[in-house]
C-alpha cells in the first residue's frame, strides 16, 4: 500500500506550502533575494537587465502550476513559453455548444489524486461523477454480449491480487530502486501473464485494459513500470483502471482544460503562446538563453514542463550529459491516441439499461463510454479507437463507428447530430504521445536520470511525478515540485553571489 512515509507525497499541499515559506524566509533573512515580494523581484530584474528568474517551457498543467506557485510566492520574474496557440497541453475541450463540452484528452480523476482535486477547489471548478451505471456491451463479429459492470468489470481475482502484491514492493517514485527491479524489468506484462497461464478471456481483458491505460499491448509494456503505476493507485489495479472508486470516477464541470485556462488567466501576459523553444544555450552557466520563435529569453533557471521525448525537439548547447540525453532519445513516444465524439439529442442508451461502454473484440473500436454533461441534456458518446483501423476521413470514420454503436445499442446510434475526431498524433508537432508505455529494461537502465536537475535545467511534467505519473494529477504534482526547486535554486545562487 502507498503510504505517506513511502511516497512522502500524500500531504503534498501542506508540505510544499511549508517548504515554500521556509525558502522565502531564508531569502528575507539574506536580504533582497527577490523571492518574497514583488518589489524585490522587480529590483532583481532591473539590476540584471532583461534576465528573468525563471523560464518555464510548457503551458500545460505542470508548467502553469509551476508559474502559479511562483506568483503566489511573490516572484513575478518569470515567463511561461507555450508552443501551441492555446494552453492545456494534453487536455483539450471540444465545444459542443450551449456551454457543453467533451474532452479530447485527459479528463478523469479519482481517489488519491489530491493534488489536482485541491487545485480545482482553489480555482472554484466543480466536479461531477462519471456515468458508468448499467450494462456494458461486448461485440465479437455479429455477436453481442451484455454484462452489468456498475461495480467494475470482472477480472481474474487471483491474477489481480498477484499484481497488487508485487506492486507493494515497487515504489512509484523510483521503480528502478525496487529490491527485485532487475528481474522484474526483464519481463513484459505479456510475458508475465503467459507465465501465469491465464485464459484467452483474461488475455483479451488485459490486452484491452493495458492498451487503454498505457497505449501499448501487454507485450510491449514493462512489468516494472506496470507495477509502479499500480503502486501509485494504493497498490490496487482495480482503482487504477476502474470507474467506481477508481481513477475514472470523476469529471470536471467545464472539462479538464478549464483548469489550465483559469490558471493562464491568472498569470496574464506571463504566458506567451505560439512560442516554441528551439534551442537552449548555456544551461551550465549562470544565465541561460532560450531561442524561441519570438526571440531570445534569458533566465537564471529553466523549468522544462515537457514529456521527455519532446525535449528531443530542442537543441541543447552544450549537449546534455550522456545519461539524460539517452533517456530522452529512447523515451517511448508511440502512443498518441485518437478519441472520437458522437453527440446525440439525448443519452438514449440509458433508457435501455446500458452505460454507453462498448468493447469490440476485433475492429477499430477499443472502448466507448458515456461522456454526457451532468444534466444529461445531450447524449455524448466518446471513444478510444485504433487509428490504423479507422478511416482518416471524418465522415467515413463517423459512419463506421455509428454502425458499431448501432449493433450494440440500436438504430438511434446511426443518427448523431455532431461528430468530432481528435488524433493526437496528427494535430500538431507538440503532442508526440499522450502516454508513455515504458518497455522492459528502460527503468533499470535510465530511470536515475529522469528527475535530477542538470545545470540550470529543472525537469517537470507528469512523467516525472512521484505518484500518478502520466495523469493530470501527476502533472500538477510535478509543477509544484519544480516551482519549489526553482525557488530553492535561486536562493542558493544568491547566497553564493
């Protein structure tokens, strides 16, 4: 089980506030360190020309959280550089009209994801429960099978408990430090399942769940990474992948992107959109230069709130140390995901006792689910699909999926009033992958290079979180940590000066 002592994370908000206050207190004692008040921050900026204290690369949840923490600490000498023309990173809302949205990217939170829940409360963003009550439909060819999954899909309890037990020994913060990390990291999830002699039905279930959660079939997913993610979720695979009581239990009113939009509104002109960073010069010196499409930004500290694979799109001068550079080169970026949205006049499937969840054993559909607004004023059916098996043309894709939905729920599914399609692998060059399916052998060889700062560079982003890495909650946690590290680095550098 993940405990406060194990992860040193579960009281994150209180602990970070205390550490921030300590850092600010130290700055005040040393006098004029430009950390505790706006006046001091402005004085430092004037003394050193156009040099900022912090440059943050990435305007998603991690980067904006870091900027918000800096501002709340009294530091105004920073900028958030976002490559896209919007904030939100891997969260994005489809506008369905009349205030109704559907999320194209990350969207759910659940028990234990306290960092993002606290952020939502502070931003006055409400939540509501995901609709999952009723029967799910399973399709194989022309055959259909329905099963009530309100309390969760039935998975082999013996296998699940074995995984949960193994996960208790794999710290999510640093899985490569587990006592038997070397042995576990040699295996893929698929190889481990084969050793357990699972049935074909269980193989299908794990193939679907692992592919949905991690963007890779079990054969490509490292067992050590899988166990570390289960460890994040209170050592419960059921919580990690479930709706009821699980990580998919709750949604945000206004969609998940609203968190980033609200934070960006607070930060105002400190957020610079359409500003991709192409080159970072002098990360090993006191002042770092960031070459962007809008000019050069100079800063004392740089927070890279990016997926490690995206860091490969930046030229570093001098080159990064070997371990960190290899981690970025080898970081898996082959799970961009594609989500679709069918909008209907009402969620008609609920009248039939169905929850909107459809699983197709063979075909382009991985999973559909009810993504309707809280009042059910529209019926919204979202789906994860296999890009290679679904037509690229939106009209053809919509018709293909509508026919699949009709097989499961009736002919009403043939007549959506809207259709939206978001392929994260094609929408822009800044979303190489939505999730990171870590292969066998990766963590034990390169994990130690994930979070330690390099020169003036601080690594952030959900992939670096101690718990819930890969989730929106992990992104927020990593932003808090990065802001604290930046403040502490500034304090230390000014002590020396």
